[in-house]
C-alpha cells in the first residue's frame, strides 16, 4: 500500500505530464493548507481590502496554468 507521500509524488508526476485530473486532485488536496498560509501571512491592513479566499483562488488558477 502506498503512503500519502507516494500518492502525492505520483499525482505530481502525472500533473507534470499534463494530466488535468491529477492536477485538480493536488489542488483540492492542498487548498486548505494554502489558505491557512495565506491567512497567516496576509498583512492585517491588506485584510481590509483582500479576502484570503480570493488570494487562494488566484494562486490555484496560477498553479493550474503553470
């Protein structure tokens, strides 16, 4: 049985070769973690103008294109 690290590595390799389903699985798997990082790092003054979820969406869009 593969551990989560092996499955993640497999998804990364598939995503790099153009597999959209693998890329989507990775984005779904890590979106909550990315959102926590955004919330921790977002300057309190910027929080008045930007929503953490909006930044997350932009990051995921950028990742899916790149």
